């Protein structure tokens, strides 16, 4: 069990739409192709997260990043 691998997988699930789709289609294959050394239990646990929740979180992060970029450009 690797906390780092789980964190990497979670980050990819949030930010990488193609990986997310592949993971929810075949978690073992997607993790292997991404070079993530996840245990069966880790894959099963990550697969419990709703894909829509991951996509919504990505949208939230994108909005925050856009707002931060606007604030930085306004202060220049």
C-alpha cells in the first residue's frame, strides 16, 4: 500500500478526464498503464468515488485557478 500512489491516482482521477474514463471502465488496466502501483483494495476504494464528483471538483479547481489568474493580472 502506497499513500503516494493513491494520492497520484486521485490527482489523475480529478484532473485527467481520459484517465478517469479509463479507470472507471477498467481500474486495474488504467492504473497499470499510468504506472500506478495500487493494491486491489486501493483500486476498489477509489472506484467508489462517483465520477461526477471528480468532474465537479475539477470544474471547481478550474474556476479557482481562473479567478486567481485574473487577480494576478489585475494587480500587474
